[in-house]
């Protein structure tokens, strides 16, 4: 795996060492047992996998290199580089401006750009229409393109499906930048429809099985299907791809449901003619982080802290998994930990921050699950750990515990 050159302030003084130690002992990533850091009165269970993934580090390296190589030029980001407030804020502080918000609304009009400007494509990729617009303006949309290779893999697989006359079912949020980009690239070669979740996949299955009138499809999936979509013809051959930050288990469940639907309609003997196996499009990093979360949840803990941007899809899914078992606090940084008595955290159901008091239990030993999304710097996770550790005056010294821990693993 390539090593990326990212700014040192995103790095942790010890988390990378822990990750590397785990990697050396488990290169095939079969062990999802969390790392226990025991400080006495407070103990942290760190996920086996968390934090920056390949695609994020690739995007950050390209972005900072672009800034370095284009001194004096105006530099724009098409939208947020990744869904992390610290990364995006730092790029803004370096003079980078955003052309759009995450919903695709313009912050800077196209007419204000010139061919001498630099535009960085974010890790989520962008639509064919925007690529063409940039090229019309004389701006090379490929020169500073940070699109994640695993997102591009989904696009390439969708292209293959289309060439073989398969309709592409995209598991994703229709408003998300990555899904908008995937849909745009996919419809060049294939009929396409977006399903948000398992329930929408069940609706799609009902149309495949002729259980609902065809005309209802166009209302239920409004703005989620390609032009000229024909329910009668375009649901005979299908393949499932995904927004890479969605729950891998849900994508697989959707694929399994639609596979069984095709068997029910056409018979097992003809399955390959009607359903394409697309398991190879699941993002390894998203899958690893989610599997690591399942590993975390096998431990007994008092609560979980998940760190990341509030608009990060993959982080929100980790929060959902943790919430099923124990109290979970979704925070963007250590600044949200107000004191040992109160924590400000994001409620993913009501989409707003809330404050919980007395979140630390009154007991001799407090056990905390700690993880983060794929766009969260390790330095932020370390800052969260150190802040909570500071509320336990009798706790063992962090650096000494880490040093002993690493020496035992080597």
C-alpha cells in the first residue's frame, strides 16, 4: 500500500504506531479485536481500523501539493475535499475557495472563473456535466482530480454492466456528491436507478415481480432513475453497485434480496443472465471500518465516542451501529467535550447538536469505545483521548502506557 505525504498536524504521536503494530501482526486483516489501552481508572478500546483511508490520504496529498505548485494562482475546490471540518477549514485558511456546497449549490458562479484558475475535484468525484463545464472554461478537470480510486472502480464496473445491457442499481443517498457523480457517469452507458436503503430495494423488487403497477415506479423513484427508464424492459437484467460510504452489510443485503428476486422471477438456472455479481465494488476501507466496529461492540463498555464530520456518511453509519448497543456520542473534535460533566454531540436522527450531562459514569473503572470515520485525522482522535484522560487524575501516564504497550507487541 502506498505511503502518502500528508501534513504532520493530521498525524498522531502514537495512533499510527499502534496501527502499524497491529498491521505487522495481522497483515491479512483477520483480527478485528480492538486495542485496549488501560490507564487504570479509565480504559479505551480503540477500533482495529479507523481514520484516514487510502482515498482520503490520496486526496489530501494531491490538494496540498496543488497548493504548493500553484503559488499566486486562484485555487478552488469543487466542493468539500472530504467530509471533515478540520481538513476543509485548513484548506480555506490556505486560500482555497469552494465553488459549491455539498448539495451542489453554487457559492461561486461559473462566469467568475478563468482558464488560469485551478480547480480541485474532491474525493467523491464529480458529474460528467461539471467535468464538461470545466473543460469548456479551459480548465483541465483531470489535472487536479482527487477522486478516490475505489469510487472510480464503481464507475468502471457500472460501465461494464451497461455494455452487457444490465441496468445498474445504485445503493446510495441520491443527494450525496458521490452518488450524484456515480449516477452521472453510469447513465452514459446504462439505465440506472438509485435505492436509498433495503426498504426501497424491496419496493424495486415488487416492480420486478409485477406486484405493483408500473406507473407507480415513476412516483416512488422520482428523480432517482435515468431518462427514458422503462420499468418493463430495464428491470430484466440488473447489477448492484454502491456509494462507497454506505453500510457494506446493507449493500450486500440489497444485492442478496434482488438476487433472490431474479431467481423467483426467472429461475436459478438463468440467474447469470439476469443478475450480475458486483461484490468486488465494495470499498475495502469502509468494510474494514465497519467490521472493526462490530469487533468493538463485542466488548463491554460504558459508552462509545465516534469522531468525525457530522455530514460524513461513513461516520454516521458507524454511529448507527454503536447506538444499537450502548450510549454513543458523535463529536467532531475534542472541543465538543465541554468538561467531565457535559459533552456536546450530534444527534443523527434530529440533525442537531445536543448536550448530555453526567456522561461519565460514577464508578471505579470507566470503559470507553473510541473510533472515527474514514475522513477523521488521527490527531483529532488522540486529542479526544487525552481530553477525557485528563478528567481522571489518578490515571496512568499516557505516553508511558503507550510505550509499554508497543514494546509488548514488538
